[in-house]
């Protein structure tokens, strides 16, 4: 096992003004934070400079002692003293003044050191303990290390003391559910027992005993999920969940130790988008170095192998790139150098992530290299257009599609790839999968021809075609696609119009009173005739009718008829009635006049006394006069 020092006791800032030591302090209780720093509670050694008594005596000035409550933060560049953990410990700011006392969860002004800690990999909360003589074997203190100064959160009270007199460290599993440790019984030959603490409930479970008499001062979770325990001379791996220890692995000796899990290394990957440019303005590829999780404070520096120098492009990609704290991505660019030089070919700008240093914070992912092709775009530009854009499905309807180059075709001509129109019964085409622009020419043509038909209602179709992606020798311009509409010009024949009439429209309730009702088409009925739906007159005792639904207009005819006949009667005062006949919309015709009415009138009125005309009156007068004259001329009888 190789050891790499990250700090060797050099001077570091400390917020304790009465601390006579010049360095940040030592520690035996630490854990790896989610930001990549090691957070540790300060520990005091036997030879460490003491507390400034300000002319007083230790008898009273110990009340101001705070060094046991200070949190240290270790990083690659050294160590910082983050200050007194807010709310953790009890102390006074003025030894003789009880009103200046700051209360905390524990009073360790006289020691001993906190000797066990780890950080929950899920929540980022530190669990801190003082598992030794003079400390508490039944308490874990929860600390928020993300604040400055750090802050005490709560105390987890254990269900039972740990199974021994001391436990130099413990390690929390990857789920943040359990802490595992090895506790040693008191005395030189006291044996050790592994244990597990449920971090949700505080339940303590003893696992395996007889694990040796040498105390384990350091514990750490490994990347593979196993737990490693160090006992000043060797390292042993714990098997979970049983808590047994494997064979001892020789490790550098130390008379004091602590352990912390290492964060999994970041995985770095490299991509460039787009991967092809042309040597024209505003052609830029963005190369991104991406980590699989946000970078910690200070960021992550990732080494690069930048593209080789070239006059065909410039780049901002150097020998390294920094992913900023909290970010997952850093970017640099490759920019094509514009030029108008024909035939200068294509070049590639290659960029890669080299194998990182073993101490780097990252390892390589699957994508470690990229290549950006800078293409020569000084090629003939080919376009396409079809005219006219609309044809009818009649004879001699042809659209000519022109494939044009902005430069004459070279020797052997220029073959241009096409995406031809789909097959259809509505048109034919000479446009295939390619067309050849002859040497020296600047265009070629093909055609789309409408297929004539007289089918009404067959709709419109579109013949779409375009220039396919070139294999080389030219580039696509605009427009590079076209479509020709083949429109239906065969209109659907109009339906005949159907009208209704009844003649005469008035009948008397007497003999031989008949109205003929006739339906009339505007054009002769086709084969099979036309069946006309109608609503016949309502039933009545005043008339009869032959009108019923349907009424059929025979093939080739334009009319069909039925009758309404008045029922004769001599009933005086029975009034008038109406026979109403209506057409109903149906297939094969449109409606014109859709209703007719026949009125049956009452003709049985009261009979008047006959009157003499003037001639009759004269005759009567003459007759009466003659009678009077005859009476006067009659002779009287003689009285003799």
C-alpha cells in the first residue's frame, strides 16, 4: 500500500486566538465529504503547544478551551481550520463569567479527543463519536460539514454501548444505513468484537468476536463496498454483513491513525459537435469534456492532447481544461479557417484525453478521443428546380427538372446523385438515381409527365424528388429538392335537380275531380332509373291518392307521376281540405321545388229560390193584363 502525504504540519490558519500551536492541529476522527475534502475533528497531542492562560491559571482558564471542538478540512493544497463546530461543545468566552457560557451537546474541554467519524455518502452528514475512556460509548453526533463554521445537528443515542471499551473508528456503508466498527475490550489483552449501528434507530448489533487484541484505529469504505480496518501494523477487510475480518495485509506502521473513504473517481469523456466543418465562415465545432457528476470545490482539471497546429483551423483547446465547481462540462472549440482555394483537400483536427495521472481525480470513460474534419468547400454547387410546378392529368402535361452547376462539368462530366420520385400510376419520370452533366456543360434535365385520365374524383398527387448527399466532386446548393403537383382536372358530373308540382292545384268534391302530381328531373335518369323518396299526403275521407314512396323515374325518362282524386259528396258545410305532398332528399339527385299542395273545396252550398228575369217579368205582366181585359168585356146577362 503506497502512502502519499497531502499535509505535513505546515502553518495553517486557526480561529482559536488563544491557541499557542502554530499549525492547524492533528486528527484521529475524519470522513470524506461529498465535495472531495476530508473533514476531521481536531485532536490534541501530548507534545502540542497549549492554551494561552492570559496570565491566569489552568484551574479557571480550562473553561475557555475550544480546540477539541474545531473542525479541520484537508485538501490537496493543505488544511484549513474551519473553526468551532456550532452547538457541539460547551465552553466560556470569559473563564470567570458564567454568563458567557456557550452550551453544547457535549463538554470535552478537558478531553478526550473525538476518535471516530465518517460521513454518510448519501446525505453528506458527518457522524462523530468519542468511543473511548472518558467519552461516550452510546452517542453519535450528527454534524453538517457543508457550513462554515460546521453546525451540530443532533445526537443519535445508541440502544446499547458499543461491545467494548474503545473503538478507534467506524465506516458507513454506501447506502448510509449502517456504520460498521471493531471495538476492543479493556486491558492489554482485551479481545475485539465487530459491531453494526443502525443510523436510523441507533440499534447496536454485535457481529463477530475474537478478532484480536490490537485495536483498530482506522476504518474506511472501499470503492467496491468492502470495509477496510487498520490496526497500526496491518489492514484487514471486513466481510458484510457478518463482520468477520480477512487475512492481514502488511501496511506501513503508525502509532496513530484514522481512515476515510475515497470518493469514486469522476469519469471524463470527450465529444466534439459537429464532427465535420467546411472551410468557410462561422464553421465551429464545440468539444466538450463531460464528467459523470458535478465537479467539487476548486473544479477538476482534465488533461488534453490538443489538435496539431494547422493553417486550416484554429482551436482554443489546450493541454488541459478545467471543469468548474458544481459543473459537469467544460468546452473548447475548433474553428475552420475560411478560404476560397479550390482543391486544397480536407484535414482532420484530432483531440484526445490522455491517460490521467494515477493521483488525478478522474478516470477515462468510454469516449476519449474525437476528430473534426475540416472539408474543402470550394466545389461546384449543384441545385435543382422543376418547371412548371403543377400539371393536369391530361395529354402533353410535362414538367422539366433542371439540375444545374455553378461551374462547367470537368472532364468525364459530373454525375449528380438523385432521390427520384416514388412510383405512381398518375405520372411517369425520366429522373432516376443519378443524372450526368456532360463535360463542359453546366446543367442536365429530366422530366415528369402526367398520365392522362378522365377519372373524376381521383384527387391530386405530388411527385417529389431531390439531390442526394454527394459522394464528392460537388456540394449541394439551394434549392436542392423540388416537387411537381399532378392535379385532377376531371370534375365529378353534377346531379340532376328534382322538382315537384301538382296540376290543377284545386279540386271540388264532385265527380271526375283529379290532380296529377309530377316529379321532374333536370336531366334524364340514368340506367336503372332514379328512385324518388317522398312523403305522401295524409290519409283523408275527402280524397284518394296513388302517390306513395318511392316514386321511380324510369331510365332515360325525366318524369314520373301520381294522382290525388277528390271524393264526391253532397254534404253541405264540410269545408276545404289540403293534400300535401313532399320530396325527401336522396341519392342520385338534388332537390329543387320539394313540396306541392292540392286543395279540395266544398261545393255543396244551400239552394236559392229561382228568380224571374226581366223577360219573365214582362211576360207575367202581359198575361195578367190580358186576363183583366177579358174580364171587362164579358157581357152582362139581361135582367129581362
